[in-house]
């Protein structure tokens, strides 16, 4: 039986329900927020308010994509899940290098140490207070996803070390890997790296692929590789409007990749209504999914992207 590891424990895949596949519910003050004030999401009551509204519209689950050592607030993820009834899947792993000071422990552990740390967060519990100091204090709630990132077209030695550690942790635990990309072509680089490392395509999620929409052939190629394709630039109008996003989704459905598409909003403080932001977690349900329906997408296909695909993509698979 496949299961999904939430901050409150394992659930059956059929229990996950309507799921946003990439969000940020909490972000502590630190290096990310100093670079961008929108990367500070630290008010428990406001996040809880946002999630309760999401739940009232039929939302059931959220993937929180902030990893250890980079502003993740695992204790609050556990608390808000318990108080709202929303399934929250937390992330271990790492983010793009700009979110860490050069002296950060992430860069100074070797590949095996990193893999062991990721595995421990998946099997024993998440660390808290590890943004600057070495991970020491652990809570009971476990991560259920390995977040990774690539921010260069040709990964250097440090990036390769980190990616290899994530792949090792995934193969040891059966937990999937998600990768942040800056361009959709970097998605090809990271997908090929993980596949060559021995990961099966169904354990790989490539996110932010829809930031650039000018070359559909890259999306087609990744679909043919069999990895999960995460489109999470919905409502991010500095990149493009939702009409252009809908055209991409329609094309991918036409090409037969319905079982690989995941959708999310990649929220920040500036995009959560409870924090005074622009769209809120309700944008998917109230705006984008109705737009897809207007363009002819069936309810069955929407359920596939919002319920069935996340249940498969984020399940624990032991080979």
C-alpha cells in the first residue's frame, strides 16, 4: 500500500484529497527574507485563516516546499495542520544557494552526511532552529518530501553533491524528490541527472516549469521522460497571465500528459490574502480552474491534476 507522509503522520493516498502541489505556508526571518521581504510568512493566525478559507472551498492538502535550514518552520506546520485539518506535507532537502550564507552548514557537510540528515528528517523528525546553527533540536513531525534546487545550467561540484545526496535519500526511503528550477531547460538538466542517478521518473517532480512559456517542446520532452510536471506560476502576473498558462495546460493535455501535471500557486507573503497579498490560496479554485473549464477542460481532468496526480507524485514508493 502506498502512503503519503504528512506532518501528522502517514495517510493513505486516497485520503489526500484536493491538493496544491507547491506552496509556502510559513517562512522565518532570515537570509531569504533579507533578500526579499515577501519571503517572510511568520504569523500563525494569518496562515491559519488562509488555510481555513482554502478548506471551506474544498481544499484538503498542501505541499510546503521550504526545506531545512532555510526558513522552514516545521513546528508551525505541524500545529496549523492539527488546528485546521489540512494535510501538510513538509520538505527536507535544500533550496537555491542564494538563500544561504557561505558559512552555512549545508555547504560544509559531505554527500553522505547530507543524505543521512535528509533521511533522519524523513524517518525520525524535522529539525528546528537550524537556519544558521548545525541541526540539533528535533521535533516529532516528519518531512514527507525532499526539496532540491538548481540555479545554473551546468551544476557545479557543490550542486552535484547536494543533488546526489537528495537522490540517495530518496532511494533509501522511497520519498519523492522535488526540484526548483529557474528555467524550464534547467528542468531537463535536473531530470536527466536524477534519472541517471537511478531514480525512477515517478519519484521526480520538476517545478516552476511554467515561468517561461515560449518553448513547449521542452515540456513535451519532460513529459516523455515520465517525470511529474509542476505548473505553479498561476496568478504570478509578472511572468505571464493565466490565459497563457491555460494554453500550456491545454496543450499538455492534448499531448496526453494528463497523468503527470501538478498545479500550485507558489505563494509568498505578497500572494496570500490573509497577509494583505494579491490572490490568496483561493485563486486556484475560484479563478484558474474555472478558466480551464471555460476552455474545455473536463472535471475529470481537473480532478486528475488536483487530486489523483498529487496522490501519486507525493506517495512513498519502496522499490
